[in-house]
């Protein structure tokens, strides 16, 4: 994680277990590898329209309380002409694409009530007419330090700061130009991959003395996050929260056994209405939360539901099992709420991808997405957790090794989530389907998380 004098760390498996995927995605991971024979072909056979797509994904930036300070938004548009990765606003076309995406999708749909962080550089800043279309109180402009060498760009950046935009300096370096930008910025960002721990600690202290907050990005394991937090950093970004904390042995932590036993009972395919009623009713907290949620405006049922049996009649057995699982995961102690939101987003997006492909068992795809973060939620090895759950071999192999159609779906969902848009290949109906599935999934996860919290 850290350079030079960093403590060596083992490669962390992606959430849900399996081997770590390093470097660019190979052609075998592209859509042409999907069964049936490709996602593009499968959708084309259904008569889906062609056309270009603007891709957008969001990544959380946490404060010290592990609340979301902002979502960094990653884009790839037709203006990028098929280039790999997400656009960073490096040209005027990309600047247009960022603002057009906000107009097309809507800020609330993308980030809810939080703040948006946008990677921008000189041409975007100089197009102040575009920047001023965005609400300054809701937007952080992440500027590349080496792209602000033009005095006109520095002047415009200062003007945008005076309008109320929060300014963050990407990959801050304490040279003359970096120190000049500190007079404008409220946040300096440090890249954990390029700093030693000693360098990180010194820079954090110096930046605080300069009156700016410190954000550390590319934190991809818990040890790196814990160090930066103890060193005084203010904001944190990376995939660290989707991995378990340090695991000292095998098995499931004692404080997680009750939740895992409940999940095992609820997920048992042999569980019928009477069994589910008994399981949920034995857990007074779960039954209270479940019935409160089912009777909320989220479902808008025609009458008040007074029992789990009645809920099953109205919603269906699988639906009630899913809601019970969601509520159980959402109320695990000592975990950031965003981790549950991430699991929910993956679950819904995987389900929607399966639906788009015409798969029959879309609920299994939902389960794979939901349980992909189970190791982080339970702070245990995925192998140990799955040994305690009555899941089919296809679900297990998808979670552990990313094998089979469900494993492919989960790989694609997580690639999109991380803004690895280069894996989507060229323009195709599949591109639009994945983008729309993601947007529907984050909207569903945001709404569901809010409803779960209200039912607590």
C-alpha cells in the first residue's frame, strides 16, 4: 500500500473472496466472454436499440466517523472516443460531458443529499460558464496539481473557490506550485501508493499547520486506513472498507455468530412459511423491524400487516426472506452504513443484469451481489462464512472464485462500481444496459437503506 518503508501486506482478495484481479482486465473478462455467448449479443437478439452511452459511477469518500463526506463521480462518455478508464475533465468535451450527465441523470439521483467530488483540470476550470451551472455548495472540484500551471487557470480556480466550491488538490506535493494552490484549496489529497508512512505522517502534520484538511486516497486495505487515521488524516477513499479487518484465525467471530445463524436459517432453501415465521418471530428485534418496515410507506400495502405469515402472503416467501436478510445485515454493529449500501447496490445490479440476459434465477444473482461484502461485514474469511450457509455450489463458486455466469456478473458489477469502464469495450446495447442497471441499483439501495434506518 505505502511505498518504500511500508510494511508488506498480502494481496487482499476482492470483496466476496476469490483471487485478486491485478492490472487491466484481459479480453477474457470482456463482455464477449459472457454466456450466452456475450451480453451484447444476448441483448441484441432481444432487439435492444444501439447508441452511445455516458457511463458514471460513484465512490465514497469518508470522514473520520466513517460517514460519507462526498461521492467522487467517475465518467466515461462518447467524447472519450472509446478511451480506457474514466474521464477526468482533461478537455472541453469532457467538461461538457460532466455537466450534461448531471442534466441528464440529475444530481439527486447520483449522490442523494451528499456532496459530489469531480476530477477536473485546466480546461474545465477555464470553462467557468460550465462550472457555474453546478451548485457550489454541493460540489468539490478535485484539481490535478500539475494541470494548474497556467496562471489563468489558477485565477479561475480562485474565483470558483470564492463562489463557494470546495477545492481539493490531487496528489499534493510540497513544491512551490503546490504551496501556491494551498492558498486556494480547503483539502489536499495524498496518494497512499506513492508515499511512505513516514512521508505521510510528516505531510499530514504540515498540511494541518497550513490550515487545510487532508484526504488520503487509494487506501485498499484496513491497515493503511488505520495508519492514516491515527496520523490525523481527515478524509479517506479506497476499497479498504470492503475488506475484512485483520483476521487472526479461522472461523466466525463470536460476536457475529448470532447474525450468521439467523442468515443460515433464513437462506435455507427448505425454509417454508411456518419455518420462516418461527425463525423471525424468535428474534424480537428482527420481527419488530421487519413488520415496521413492511407497514411503512416504502411498500404502501393495502392493509396493516400483523404477522410474518401475512407478510409472506402479500409479498411472497422469497421477498420476505430477502428483506429479513437485508435488515439483518444492515444492523450489524461496528460497520459503516455505506458497506451495506454497497452490498445492496451490487445485489440489485446483478439481479438487473440477470434480468437483461433473460436468466431464470435472478434471485440467486441478487444473493451473490448481496453476499459479496459478507466477509467485510462479518470480519471473517469468506470460506468460513460460506461453510455455515446453505448456498448452492454455483453461488459459492461465484463468491469464492468468480466462476460461472453469476461469477462473471459479479465481476462486471464490481468493475463498473470501481469505474473500470474500459472493460465495457465498444458501444453496444450492453453498455446502456449496464449503465441503466447501475443507476437503478444505486437509487434502489439509497431508498432501501433509508427505509431500513427508519424502521430501526
